C-alpha cells in the first residue's frame, strides 16, 4: 500500500497551499496530494479567461509548484476514507495510508432551480478546464449574453464578456444594486455607471423566473415580465461546499453545511483530519458568527493554518475577514 | 478501580459549573468531581467576607449543589493523570478511570517578590476557608491595613475593611488611578472620591518597595520614599493559572502560561481532556488576542461549554468579553 505522512485531498487553492505550508513546516514529512482534475486553475482568474486572458490555458496553476515543493501528486478521485485504518481509497482502486489528512475539496457553483436551467448554453462558473473551454466557445459565438447575479463574479464576467466582442451583455440582479453585498451604495452606483458606459445592461431588483428556448436557451423571462434574448446564460450566484466525501465518512458539518473545524482547522470529528478552504465552515472575525463567503484569500489563509498545524498545533484561525478587490473597466474597487 | 465517565478536577466556579453542565447534557453519564478543598467559596464573595458577610462560612457553596445534580464528590488531591490509560491518581493512592477529563484547577493569587513579603500578616487573596479565617482575625485586630493593588479586588477589600471598623485603610496603586484597567478615568475619579469620603487613603502612581517589620509586618515603604504603618498588608494584584498538573502530564500551555484550548475548550494535546476557568488560556472576543483576565463570569461561561462538549461538540467559545460590576460605598460601577 502507498503511504504518506500527509494526504491532501483537493488541488485548488486550499489544497495546494495546505500542501506547501505543511511541507515547509515539516520538510521531513512526505506530503501527497490527490486531485481529480487533470489541470487546475487560478480561481480568481476564471472571469478573465473570457476577455483579458482569452483561454483557460492562460490561467493554469503549473503542477511544478507541487513538485518544486516536494509534494507528490496523484490524479485520481478519492471515494472513501477509512478513519480507523487511516487509509484513503481512490477510484482507481488503490489505497493510500496517511498519518494526517487535509480535506480541501472546495465548492461547486450553484445552478438555480429555475425552469429551463438545464437547457444548453446555460452555464455556471465552474473551475473545470474542459467546461470552461466549452463555455468560452459558446460565449464567443453569442450575440446575447445574460448573466444572473450582479455580485463580483457576475460583474467581472459582464465586464470581461464585453472585451473584444460586440455581444449584448445583461446582468440580472435581485438587489437594488450590483455589488451591494460588498460595497456601500455610492460605490455600487459608480461601478454600475462604468458598466453601463461599457454597454452592459443592468436589470436590478428583478429575478429570472424562467429560462426560455427549446433545447438551447433563447432568452430569459424576468419577475417584472420583461423578456431578454439570450444565446448564453451564465449563473454567478454563489457556490456550495463539496461535502459529499465528508458526509460519507461521518465528519460533522455546521450551519452553513460546511465541515465544522476548530480554530486550528481540525475537524471536530477526527483529530487527524483537517479541513480548509470552501469545504470548511467559516466564522466572521468580527461577530464570530457563521459566514458563507468563499474567497481564495480566505481559503489560502486557512490552508496555511491547516498545513502548519498538521503535526504540532501552532497557528490559530481568528476568523474570517472578507477582503477583496476587483476591477470594472479601468477602475479598481476594493473592500475590507 | 473507581470508574467515571467524566472526571472534573477542581471544585470552584469552573469545575462546579462544568460538572453540572455535563450532567444536564448527558444525564446518563456518571460525573465525578475531585477537589482538594474541604469547602469551597463563591469566589466573587471573598472581599465581602471582610465586611458585609462577616465570615467565610457565609460565603460557602453548598456541596448539595453537586449531589442534587447527581455528581459524585471526592475530596482529595489529584497528583497525576495517565493519559494513555485514562486514569487519574489521587494523593490518597486511589485511581479513577475516566472517559473524559475536565481540568478546572483554577488560579493562585500572586505574592509580589517585594522584600519582606514573607512577613506575618502579609496576605494574598486566597480562596481557602482556613486561610481566610486567619486573615479575617488579623484584619479584625488591625489598626492599619495596607492594600497593594487598586484594581477591583483591592477596591472591594478597602471598602469592605472600612465597614464596622475604625482601622486606617490605604490603597497603593501603581497607575494614576484605581480601577484604571477597567474604567474610563471619569468613573475612576468618582470611585476614588467615594473611597476617600469613606476614609480610605489612596497612594496612586506609587509602588511598594519594601514591607517593613521584624517577624510581623509593621509598615510599607513606597517608591516615593513615604512610609505607611501597617498591621496587615493585603496583596490584590492578580493571579496565575494553576498549571502544575497540566505541565506534569504534558498539556500544551500558551502565551499567558495557561492551558491552551481550542474554541470547544478541548486542550490542544489531548482530545479527551478539556480545560476551563482560570487554568485555561483565554482570547479576547474583540481582538482574538490572548487575554489574562480572570473572572468567574468568564470561567463559568467556559465551563458550560466544556461540560456541554464532553461527548459531542456542540457549543463554541467565541472569546472572552470582560463584563463585571462592583459596588463602592452605595454606588455601583459596571463595565462591558
């Protein structure tokens, strides 16, 4: 049986940084990272694939980052963990014994349960290269692009989709303003006016009630009764933690349905299993309350703590501070 | 060998409340509490023994609180814990097996290393009944009482020592005002003027450099050069966590030298051992930083969490908020 001191499950931001952090703290330990993706992306770069970068290949995290840090990479999917025997089973049939396990299985984008949301060319903001290539091809051919959700992902997508294209781009946002969960109204208004100047149409205080078309999307109908043409619909409305494996192996989850961890990023159920990133439950630094914000900055901060604490509890998570920045047109917006 | 599901070490506020909390959550579990004291006191009531209450006997916590909650009480001193075998050894020689252990060994008052601090009638604010009876007898005979430390314990002692006595009572405080670590200056000044009206002499911005006398204390010399007569000196300058046992059995301690716990009150070193109260390291709710404040309110809040989490992690410690109140003369002062 294959054996590693530390097995990291998941190869996106959290898994990668947890592995590197663990290797740097404990250079004598063998760290093995298992991820199901052939290639992984810089998550914050995904909207830019559709404009500034031009392709998923320009947004890749090179696997050399792992090998340069002495981390062994296995590309396979973990299907089970035997917590008593301390082994991980992968789809290929192999087993890997571990001493410490770091769960970093990330999150999946939400596909809203709107009538017609299963039609062709209705996309979510996936992190998969093949999916993003299909999505990019569809966006490149689209005349009318509708983005559901005016949060920072939706706004970035809208801004990027306008670059080098003469497609009609619309944002549908349920709140009175785009970016309203993150910014004060005066800054939302400023971002909106830049979007409008760049030709993005904004439909705020409206929801999408149905996605229209036959096999393929042809438009959306809003709660206001308006209908908007669409060749492509992009849902940018958040993500949910990937807890299927955690549930299978009996790790306790919390109010946000993510894996509950203590302030050392140890799961509550098993002192040898840590969790970090989007799969781990978060708490606000300010209120101590459960927080569902998913940011790579938070995920990597947690990953550094999880990796460092693997064999000796030394770093403490004081809670999440949502710090982020984005660019709309030529104007940067940031918030802490 | 005696066997309990939960062994609580320590019978003051934290141990008592941890035991009760645990019993209420898990009524089917056998909770056994070991404390070395024959009797225990309401800690917040100790200064009032010297005036309002009149004797330590008026400040006792009845053992019936334990028996009424189905908790077995053993009066003995724990000298060792075998974490591998999960047994506790007491001075009497007996061993007790446990499934979960809650450490609530509290704190001990600081005796400042001032020349002469070992003289007779130099007291610290102990929680022991016999000691407090000796102290009360000395206070009752004293003409001149000097209190070192103008924090809330020192101020309460000064105010109580004036009740029904015509002794001279002086407070020596190193800071510009009494109560300054807790209150804004305007409230400190108000408390000081009440103390002064009641005949307490205040020596602020001065330290005690030496405790004078032969075998027994006769006075103190201040950093200003002043000498003050004293038959009794009371040091109310804080406490240090009782970590001797924790150190013996290898539990990790933190920057405040208390036992480090996660936000579920589990010690970092052993998932079956919890710590709460003055022996456990605290963090500020507001800053997340280490905090050394020792209050029964905080200790019992932690104890409720520790007891509740013994068999199923369900309650989380969000950090310490120092809330307290006191009375000086007829005026109440409170702070949160």
